[in-house]
C-alpha cells in the first residue's frame, strides 16, 4: 500500500511539472523579446558546427527569425519532455541552415566595410553612376543592382515580367532586354532625391557577384572576342585606346589581347581612359563602384557559383516566387573554372597580376572570394 501511494504521488508530480513546462513554453512564445533571446541561445548551443557570427546586433532581425524559427519549436518540445508534433513535411538540413549563408555574406560585408585599411577599396559615393545601375520594380518593391557578366540578363527579364511589360520571360525579345526605352525598367536615378531615399530604405535590394577575375575574363571574351550583340565600339574605339597605351610590344599588330586588358585595369591611373569610355566600363569596374555595398544595405547578395540555390531563395525572400521563376540554368555553367583562369593569365607578368588584384582586392574580400595565390606567387 505504501508503494502504491508513492507511485501515485510521483505520477501527480510528473503531471504538475508537465503543465508548468507547457505553460512556460506557451507564455515564452507569446513574448517576442523572450522568444528572440531563447532562439539565439538554443540555436548557438545546439549547432556548434556553424560559426558564431560576430556582433549579433548587426544581423538583420527578420533574417534571424526566418533562419531559426523552424528549429526552435522542436528543441523546446524536446526540453519539455515531449516529442515534436508533426508538421506535415520534414525540412531537409540544407533548408534549415541555408539562410545562415546569406546572413554570413551580409555580416562579412559589414566587417570589411568597417576595416579602415580597405576603406579606399570598399567605399564609394552613391553617385548617379551607382543609381543608374539600380533598376526599380515599384509594383513589388524591389531594387536590383546590375553587375554585368554575372547572369544579369536573366534577372532583368524577371523584373521586366514583374513590371508588366511582358507576360512571360519567353516572350521578351533579346534586343529589348537591354533597350531601356522599351523594357519598362526605370532606373533609380530617374526619381527625386526623396523618392530615391524612400526606396533605398524600404525596398528589397539585391545583386549578384562572381569570382572577380573570372568575371573579367567573361567581360573580355564577350566584348572584345565574341561580341555577340554587335557592339562595334568595343573593338573599334575602346580596344585601340587600350592598345595604344598599354601594349608592350609596339610591333605587335594583333587585336587586343587579355594582357593589354589586364594592364589597363591594373593601372592606378586607369580613370582617364575610363572617362573616355563612358558607361561602357560597367562591364569591368568593381562591384564596389557599381553597387556601393558599404553605403547601401542590401537584403541579399547572390553568388553566381551557387545560383541554383540563390535564385529561388531571392525570389522567395522578395515575395515573388509564386509569380515568376528564374530561367533554367544550364548544368555546370556557374561553376568556378580555375583551369580557364590559369589559361587566360598564362604569360602575364606577376607584377601586372598583382596590380590587378590590388584594384579588385575589395571585391575579393567583401564577397568572400579566395585570394588567387596560384596566380600571384
């Protein structure tokens, strides 16, 4: 009999503690401040393989909540002694961790922007040149900064459809995409100062990057070798200007070579030629000069190398994934090709490559690209 009373008392104690724990969890989830604090603690103590981000206050709150929300209820249920309730579908680990990638990219930018040693390479005024690069979709409150040679044509098609100029991406003629009088894409520079500031503060903002040196190779091939859209000024005006100033062998009569291009871009005094070339330089100037990432707080930075994952994520975060899809990406086209990079830089002096890296170092560091020591040493 004594044992039965003890067993009954123990059962009542377990039921009482279960009710208290359940009430605590319910109250905690109703309190946003407690919820955020518990989120941070539980996530960082249960996922040691993910590095702790410095200075938590710099992480956008909305990204933090999106990243952690799917994980926390299950952890709290487990702590309360209950099995997690079924959600209807299991989220793969990649979906739980994926937003961390984008948070870390933004945090890296903030850290590099605060580095005084790189200030000249990471900061630029938000000038008309920058505002001309940013395309506006007012209907869905989106700003897209154009970074040529990183798959931007496809993103412009997405925005053209969203703005209503065409009903589908397939209907857009290629010659219309880059014709800004016909494609229905206003530039941010076309608005008043007050309207510009309002959009910069409230709209979803993004752009795409790729390995800086591989992007330069793509620009050289597209504008000076293949020239698919027949833009004769690159070969007949810009190329001769580069050759006259930067070709070492004056008896060489071939058209512009990649070495000439590298010497032009790595010259600390390149700006006098840039002024002559006008806006055509957008295909090879730095991401910093194009999009001012230290001055404008972007919502997401996509990487060309992971575009298969980044494109759907951007569409979802912008709230337009139910309206439009990113065009199909051919297999392997976004993968970094070290062999190609080595081939193009073969025979170019270390001095010229180091000067080129010195100019683009800000891009390498801001966006987490590895320093190409195999070319520099």
